[in-house]
C-alpha cells in the first residue's frame, strides 16, 4: 500500500498527469517549508518501468508490447473503448502520434468560448517544449506515396493549400504496426513514458499503478467544498490517502465521472448525494463528430507497400474568417494496412478466389481516401444521468459542412482518376449516438463559474484544493488531433500551478 499523506496527488498518468508530475516535481517547492514536494501519481492501469530508448524499446515494455493482436486485452483499454487507455502512459502509448500543434483559430476559439486567456503568446513556451520533447517534425519524404503526391498536385492545381503532415516520433522505422491502438514495441512514438515519466521519477514522484481512485473526499465549508484526500482501491482493498492539493487528469470521461462519483456535479447524478453542485460537469463535450469519408479505387497502386504510410498531407477549408465550421481533410493514398484491415477494406471482394487475389496482389494499395473532418462542429456531447455519452445540440452546420466537404473530396478524387468513388448520396446523419474522436471540454475552463468547472488556472470554481488539467479542461476541440495541443497546454498549466501553489 502507498504512503497516505502527500503534498500533491495527481489522478491519471496518461498524457497530462505525467507532464504535470514531472514539471511540478522539478520546479515546485512546498509553499511553507520550501522543501521538495511529496507527489503521488496514481493510475488505474499497470506500469511497465524501464529506461527510455526510442528506436529500441526497453526490455520489459518490448516484451509486453510485442505481437499484440487487435482488440487484445493487452492493449489496456477501458471496457474495450478505443478512445481511452488504462495504463501508465495512457492514450500517449496508443495514440497515432499525428502532431497538429494548435492553429491560430484554436486559441481564438478557446478565448471566444469561455474567456480563458490561453493565447498563442501565453502558450508559446509550452508549444516549443512539446515540439522539442516529442520530436514533432514533418513526415519524411521517403514514406510519401505516389498517391499522396498526386493528391498534392491535383489539390494545389485546384487552388487549395495542402500541407505536409507532422508526426511525433524518434528513430521510427515506419513499419506501420502502430497504425492502430497498439503500442510501438520500439518506443519510437512519443509517449509520456519515454519523455516525462523518467523526469518525474528522477525528481522523486511516487508512481502508484493498478490503483483506481474511487472518490475524492470533499468536505463542505459553507457554500464551498474543500478537497482533502482520495479513496483508492487496489488489489481488492480500499484505503484513504490524504493530499493538500489534488489534480484530476483522468481524461475526458474519467475526470467528470470521478468528480460526479465524489458528489461534485449536476444535481441529477444517479441518485448520488451531490455535495457541491455545478451543472457543467460532464457537459459541453466538443470533438470531431464522425461523418462519412470519401474513398476511391485506382487502376494502379498508389504506393509500393514497402514503408507504411502513416502521415501524408492535410488541407484546411474555411467558410468563415473565424474558422467556425472548419474542415480538415486528411489524404491517405496507397497506405499499407495490417492484414486484417486490408482484408476488410470496403473495396475487397467479399470471399473466394477474387478475395485471395486482392490480398496477394495487395489490392489495398490501389485504394485511397480523403476524409473531411468537421473540426469545428456545432453540436456537443454530454454525459447523461445514467453515465451514457450522448450527442445533442443544433447540428445543421455540421451536416451542411460535412456534405460540402464530401463534395470537395469527390471532385479531387475524380480529378485524381479515382473509380468507384463513394457516392455523395450517402446521407449525413447525426443522432444522439453519433460517435467521434478527440473529445474535450467535459470539465471545461472558463471565466464564468455558471458556465464552466475550472478557471483559467485550472482550479475548481467550487472546491478548494482541487484542480482539473487534461483534455476535459479544454473548452473547444482543436483543428487537428488534440494530443499535442493538450500536451502543450499542460506544460503551460504546470507553470501556472507552480506559481500559484508551489513556490
Ligand atoms: C486511438 C487514439 C488515437 C489518437 N491519435 C492521436 C494522434 O494521432 N494525435 C493526437 O494529437 N492525438 C491523438 N489522440 C488523442 C490523444 O491521445 C488524447 O487527446 C490524449 O491522450 C488525452 O489525454 P488525457 O490525459 O486527457 O487522457 P488519457 O491519456 O486517456 O489519460 C487518462 C489516464 O487517467 C487514468 N484514469 C482515469 N480515471 C482514473 C481513476 N479514477 N483512477 C485512476 N486512474 C484513472 C486512465 O487510466 C488513463 O491512463 C488519440 C486518441 C486515441 C484514443
Ligand atoms: S511505425 Fe509505429 S510501430 Fe513502427 S516504429 Fe514507427 S512508431 Fe513504432
């Protein structure tokens, strides 16, 4: 069992938790004594320790992450939900490492949505640090496919402005295995395990794995709550842990669910007694809503299948100067796929000789897609009183822009010589069950306590000694994937937290 009294307890060792632990342990001190801080980093999933060796892998992790099968338990997901990992390193161990650092519109949308002062200028150092630590750089020319280059020429010729995508990797051999929720056994993909966890450990942070935080202990003092500790369970027994400050970094679902289980949230919550009410917990969840993409079959292979094409080009299409309704197109032509994905490709003949021929001749290399993602959609998800994630709001702009994006993609694919292009007649529908990716905002930061959960310093509006810092604090989804923007924001958050609480 862990010790039971800490200056700081951080819940969740995914993307944000380890960055906070490392930076606060390195630079922060106890505000009264000036002593080194006693910090616990608590994670529900397992920890496989080892020296970071990007490009080689550390022995234990290499053993654990080799020859994993799709959907295998060892991918450490919460209830087989691909959007949430449960392991020290969290989603940073199974993300795609596609790096889209924040775009100008993203900063503006954060400020516009809830008034936070997360400006480009304020985040400059955080972005620079993540670019350096995660080795963010454009995908190299040698993994480019002829199909992607053709896309670049056609789209540029039509007046668009395609750009080379960036990735967050070190010594990557582009084998393509991690083009799925599986870990890189060589540890080339940037993760907090090879970047910030070693710094945290070197600076005395205690990593407590296989421990589920059931509840934050919140006392009521007048109208306000005061957090004083955690109820943890591990190996079938539970214990209490005291902490002067608690930072919740459990991800866009884990964080609001923990707050609600602890009696902090909307009044209606599974009959739980709510001690401190805030109707915004578990609401306003923004993300990239799933809409149908457009793909095509080509006469000739669009790639040689030698190196996995993981990153190609992207292009942005705006209809308004402020970026609302923005579309981000990702080009993927001639990409090699895992055998299971190649066999189930929508162009693969269903069965028998033709199917065998398709696999033998690597038919999947003749396919390509141009997927418009609604990077600034109009709806929002929310967690209902039964704990279900539902999508609601006005989706008219999302549907209209998805249709427009599909039409643009169709035109480009046609000009590239694509055949059997996905029909534009496929309806774009959004329902309460519509899924999506890169969800943020379930405990969003903002100026006004009536519409947000934490302030721009990541401190709870309603509960003293409690902070939330992870994807759930971000008020609007970013243009591209959220991992690197969130990591940059966390570096910035660590600076603020040290200044206000640990100096
Ligand atoms: C399959 C996939 C691919 C992605 N690809 C990309 C990409 O290519 N580029 C990009 O920029 N972004 C990508 N992302 C997004 C990015 O990974 C996320 O934005 C980011 O990981 C979220 O970080 P987080 O700290 O909020 O949560 P997580 O990394 O999920 O960390 C939360 C951690 O908290 C733990 N936890 C939760 N509740 C508790 C509890 N009660 N007690 C103890 N521990 C708890 C969890 O086990 C988990 O380890 C991808 C995400 C997924 C899922
Ligand atoms: S492509 Fe993925 S699995 Fe292969 S070395 Fe690079 S990061 Fe690792």
